[in-house]
C-alpha cells in the first residue's frame, strides 16, 4: 500500500506492504540505520523513534500505522551538522559505551525533556524505563539528561 | 518479512463488515500485543487496522458516565483530567504499564480484548463497575467488564464485534488504588495485582470493591473481603482481616513469573498497601480528588 508520512521533517511517500515493520522500513528502504533492533518485541527500546513527538517502538509499529503521521529518528535530531543539546550532553558526560542503545536512549531523553523540562531523577528513570543499556550502568546517562535540563536548552 | 492483507476501514460499520467477511482476520489497535504475537509466525492473518475509526477515539463525560474511546492510550488515560476525576484507580494502573513507549501505543480496548488474567486494566475497570460498548454488523450492546472475560484470552466478543468504548459510571465520594507486583518496576507483566475502591462517610466504609489480577484464570472479585470492610473504619486490624480473606480466596498457579504460595501471600500484602494508601488523609485542595472531605477524620 502507499504509505505517506513525514520523516525527519521531509514528506515521504513509499509503496510498501502495510504489514512491514517501521523498523525495517526505516533501515532497509530509507537507509536510516540509526534505529536498531535488539529484542524485536518492545522490551529493549533500541528501536525507539518519535511518532508524532512521542516515543514508540519501531519494532512493534507496522507501516500502515505510520501512514499520515510524523516520524523522527535519531538522524533527525541534529541540525546542520550541529548535535542537539541532549546529544552533546551524552558526549560530554561520557554516557556512551558500545552505543547500541544510545539512539533510542537519546530520543527517549529528548521526548522526556520536551514534556518535562526540569525532571527529578525519579522522573528521568521513569522516562527512560523503556530503554535498556547493557554497558553504562545508566548513571552517566541520567547525568547527561540532568545536565541538559540544567542548561535549560533541551 | 511477512506480507498480509491490511484493511484500514473508516467507519465502524465498514470494520464490522470486513471482520464478518474475513473469518481469520485480527483487529489491530496499538499492536503492542498483536505484533509481538505474530512476530514469529510465518503466515499472518489479515489485519483490520482501526486507528481511523473516529468513534473509538477521545474521552467525554455524558449523562453521569465517563466514556473512554477504545483507542484511548495508557498515556492519555494517565494524563487526562477526566480520568483523574472519575477513574483514579485506572490512572494508577496506567502508570504501571510497560514503559513510555508501550503506554504511548497500547490502548485500553486492546488490553481488555486481550483478556489476559494479568492485564492491568481489568482489575481496575471491574472495581469501577465499568461497561463495554460492543458493536457488530447487526447491533450494539453493553456488557459489564466483569462479565466480559470467560477464560485466559477468551471473551464474549463475537468475531464481527469491536469494543467501541469503555463506560465508567461517575460516582461521588469513591476513592481507589491499584497496586501491582512484577519482576521489576518497568517492562514486566504483573505477578499479582490488587485494585480496590471504597466509599466512606465520616470515615466509615459504606461500600467497596476489591479485585485481584493474575491469581485466577480471570480477574477475581472478592465480595467476602468487601463484607469485612463494610461498616468499619480502615484500621490496621480491619485491613489485616480483609487481607486474610483475599489470601484465602485467591486461586493462583505456579508459572514462569511466580509461584503459588508467594502469589497467595502477596494478595494480602498488596491489599494492605492499597488500603493503607486510602486510609491516609486526603488533600481537599486537590481538585482531582473527588473524595468526601469528611474522610479527613479517619
Ligand atoms: C514490552 C511490553 C510490556 C507490556 N506491559 C504490560 C503491562 O505492564 N500491563 C499490561 O496489562 N499489558 C502490558 N503489555 C501488553 C499490551 O501492551 C497491552 O495489553 C496493551 O494495552 C494492548 O493494547 P494494543 O492497542 O497495543 O492492542 P493490540 O495489540 O492492537 O490488540 C490486542 C488484542 O485486542 C484486539 N483488539 C484491540 N482493540 C480492539 C477493539 N477495539 N475491539 C476488539 N478487539 C480489539 C486485537 O485483535 C488483539 O487480539 C505489554 C506489552 C509489551 C510488548
Ligand atoms: S527492538 Fe524494539 S524494543 Fe527491542
Ligand atoms: S552503551 Fe552499550 S548498550 Fe548502552
């Protein structure tokens, strides 16, 4: 079926099976490989995208469900080569190890700060509860979110 | 990757007609259950994607009822002023579900239709005396949530029927709480859950509802424990007595998530936690708290 949606600010129209996962659509047809597949069943958050500004698991979203909606992937966060403040904070805090969870983690942090510009540590943990990280132990990730909130330019 | 037939009806009538014409079709709402379940299947059934059905969206208050469209997401339920006013216990359940990602996509109708004994909406909706509006090709009917599930995954829903809305009666003075236990706080299915709602006057319980999730094939209401509360203040002794009754009433199993004796013991513990929260003085300045100010005396 013909799927029309906005991808990182650009209108896209693709002829694709409506049952294709958005995860596969992004990676295989749009060439955007920042969105990762971990568990494939909603538990790890590596596939996190923003759907109409809210975090969603691209592994559970079918193409027919994206039709008419707006998607932002990790590739859409930077502007003109400039990292978004939350991305820069991950770099500055050293919050990245292998990096596999990071695209999803950054998008979840970004969405959290958009809704709650000054989250408490508990709110940060709740906001990132759908994103698992096998490497960092989360502390520096939480510190990066806190730093962005303190700078007030999420 | 699988390709299957996808239908995207625009009206309920169209959706029901499609379901009737396609005996193996599945309804697709948020997809957080359906897609996980289909993931490893080689052949996918036709999917009837229902997000374009306007009647299944939105929340309104109509003639003493709160109407929640079946496609209301957990996030919408968690944040809406109407649910905070009239469905406190459902808001608490919503807060416990999955993760932000799952709450943004997962719907109330999908959780109910799923009929999982561990589904977090069911204990909360039953203590709210909620009803379902079901619509098929021939007719529309109302069914109490308490009568909807017959066995794990089995409901009274006919193949051509959709859950259109969930109706919650608006009742003054009731307060509710939902408490659950999982392997961890996020992304874990409930091992045991307890929903409770009480109506008090001058601190004395006039009426109550108590349900247990995940400890029987379907959600269990425990009228014997409700009887223990009636006419009493929520004292430690009364809460303890009610807890003993729910432990005896539970019919838990041992499975991958927990074992029988632990689940049984936890029913009582969670009920005490829920009741203890309700026994706390309420905040009369909180507009979302519809309780009787006389509750403060307890
Ligand atoms: C990682 C993860 C964590 C989860 N955590 C929880 C949790 O903590 N608590 C919990 O209760 N659940 C949990 N779930 C399960 C699921 O997210 C919820 O049950 C959710 O509410 C389902 O809604 P949905 O719209 O995604 O349903 P879908 O997957 O779209 O549908 C579920 C079922 O209902 C049917 N259906 C959907 N809508 C209708 C309708 N309007 N009329 C008739 N039939 C309909 C579908 O055909 C299907 O059989 C979790 C799932 C995942 C993947
Ligand atoms: S790959 Fe989607 S949640 Fe793990
Ligand atoms: S940095 Fe390796 S999984 Fe998070």
